[in-house]
C-alpha cells in the first residue's frame, strides 16, 4: 500500500491548473448528485483532489 498523502487544492489552485474561471468552479460545486465535481468540504472551505477531478473531467468528455 502506498503511503503517499495527496495534497488538496484550493479553488484558486484548481482554477489555475485547469485554466478556468473561479466562478465556473464555484458553480460546479453547487451541483448535487452523481455528476457533480468531486470535492471535499473542510468546514466552510472546499478542497479538491486533483486526481479525482481529472477522472471526473475524463468522464464528462466521454459522455459527450
């Protein structure tokens, strides 16, 4: 079993990496259900696991 800890990204960091606006990400975080962007709530903060978000994006691409 791998013992590496993944770093969680803030909304600004993820928006920068994906080259999208923060407002686009915030609107995705308000979606509910199976197709919603994977996110982790830490109190009032939202964090993202980059690997999970990349898989989510690939799933969205395959659906089109």
